[in-house]
C-alpha cells in the first residue's frame, strides 16, 4: 500500500516541475483528516452465503482516517496522492445466530481536485480519484444446539452435515483490486498556509475473492473453497487540516496615471441642469391640464369581489354538507357513523429478570441494558402495525411453513414456553395486543447474549406496542409491532 503512495508522489513531482513557474499560488501541501464512515451492505457467495435468510449483511459505522500529499497549481486545480482506512462491523450474517462479519478497506488513490472561487475564506471543491483498494474480511457462521439438544442448521454455512454433526464456516483473508472514489468538500482559509479541510468521499471498490475454510465440529475434518464478497463500497465524512508550503504571493499593484480635468459647464437651463451653452438645454414642455374622471359606482359581491354596479355578481354555489374527520382518518357526514376505536389493552405483569436454564430467558442482570432510541433497524418478522392478533398469527404461520430457519426458531420458542409440540400447539386465540410500559427492559431480538440483546425499549408509544403470546408455563413473551422482533420483558 505504501508503494502506491510513493509512486503517486513521484508523478506529482514530474507534473509540478513544469508548472511551478507559471502561477504565484502554487505549492506542495500535506493533509490529515479523521471522521466517521460506513461500508455499504455487502453480499457474500460461496461457502458462506448471505442471501439464504433475512436481510443479508448490514454495516455499522466506525472511525475513518485519511492522509494525503499533493500539489496546488494555483489555477483552481490540485493533484494529490491519498490514503484512506475504514473498518466496519456487520454483526450477524443474515440475522442468524452464531455468526459474525467485519470488513477493513485500505485505499491508495490519485485524486484530481477543482477549487471554486468567490466565497471569501470558504473554498468549496469537487474531485475524483482512481487507484487500488485492499479489502480484508472476517466471516464466521456455524450450526448450534437447540433447547432439546437438537442440531439447529445455520443456513448461511453451506455444506453437507448429518443430524449429529454440525459445521463451522470461516473466512479471514484479503484481496486487492482496482477502485475509484468521488469527493466533495469545503475548505476554510485559516491563514495563507493553513486550511481547515472537510470533505465527503464515496468509494466504489472491487469484488473480493477470498479463501474460506469449513470444519466438522465432531471429527475436526476441514476443507477449503472460494468465497466471493461483492458490493464493496463506503461513505466517509472527514475533517482535518491542510498545510501548504509557500503560500500566496502578492501581485504588483499598477496605479493608472491621473486623468485630465474635465471642462466645467457654466450655463443653467430652465430645469436647473448646467450646460456649456443655451442650445444644449431641453425644450420647456407645455403645461398639462389634468382631467379627473367621474368615479364609477361599485358593488361588493358575496365572494368578496368588488365590481361595477352595472355588472352582475357571479352565481353563488349551493352550500356543501359539513364533513367530520374520524379517529382513523376517514371522513364522514355524521360523527355517529365513525368506526368504533378499539382500545389497546395495557398489562403490567412481566417476567422476573434473572438467570434461566433456557437461553432466550436468561437475562444478564450483571450487565447494563442498552437504551434503544428506535426499533426497526434489524427487523425479525417486519413491521406489523395495522395487523390484528389473528393476522399476526397467520404471518408467523406462513414464515414457519416457508423457511426452515424460522420453523426451527418458532418450534424452539414455543417449546421454551411449555408447549410440548412446539409451534403445532399455537392457536390464534393465544395472541393479544399490549402496550409495554416506558422503561421496559429485557432480551430483544437476535444479538450477542445467547443470540439476543439485553435492551430497554424506546419511550415513544408506537415502538412499545406489541403482540403478547399466552404461554403454558407462565413465561411472558411478546413480539414488537414495529420490527417483529421477539421480546422477553422483565422487571
């Protein structure tokens, strides 16, 4: 990576050698920036496949760094060699338990930049660059045991297994390829040499061809195959300083010679203007006699317009019946015809927070729960606002019949709630609506702790609306309406 940066600096030296004497504002500069960046969601194919379940692999933002050395030609154009670094954590692969993903990108680019004039100390600019992109990915996905000791297959780990032997799939490899980037930024001149530089960068990188490894957790046998990581791109917002060696040189000021004095007019005309002789005066106009017309009689109409008394007002439309808005947004002519609003029942009896032999009920009370600002960023069964309890049961039942991973998950959940036959014992009457209190905490959705996250619900009413499921052993279980994620609420 460093060799690309040194090569770009050499090219800058050759170009600037021929242009240094052509402009007073040229000069070498150094730049350093830091800020925030995020990779675009990536796609994984091969031994690990992110398209088998859920919403693929979703990125989380992290700190980004950038440094550059360049040459300012003084005529709005700059050329620089640029190095950028960004690492992102992607969390679970396709929202499956016992999986994780991360990506590190490093770039060496040669950028061409154009600075705009006319904004005082502010100097906006745009640019583009081409160069090399090195991507290093770490991916992991493995099967796991259910509550009854059965093998739960992780659909993102592709391979043949038996009911008693699970698989582990892993990747820790890097690849390098060609890429490009687009930039837009703003500079602020602190002094002739120092500029505060803030810019946005979009990076489009190559697909990464990596080597993956698969292992049988019982026998220890391993095999190797290629894994393709596509959609490698990133967005970064960085700020820092740019120091130019040399700086601006003052241009010589040319003072024009004094102009010869103009001749002075000495004759005053009738209108007060001064001329050199009377023949230059304008002719004096004849006085104008102003005729004031008689006022036209006017009348006011029903719509507020004013027209001549001899004209007719526009026809007045027939009055329209009064309308009313109901609680659900519908419009009626009689409030008595509005649909009856069904109140959402609020219940308060929750589980007791603490240890449990069931993984999805085992609350880590020795840790501080994470306050959730909103729901929906990692949906499990999707937004279910507007569905009745019976319709939400139908939605889960359809996922149970169409997806093997969801089938194993729902069987595991209902057996943990005391139903010996799992989801086969579920009925629509077991589902009801509820609004959880402000400050409710518990295990929410897939995550790191037993594949779930210890969280506190948001404070807004919408994100605390849920479907409550009747259990056979007294465990209180909810699915949140905003995201469809499982919630084991406790107090």
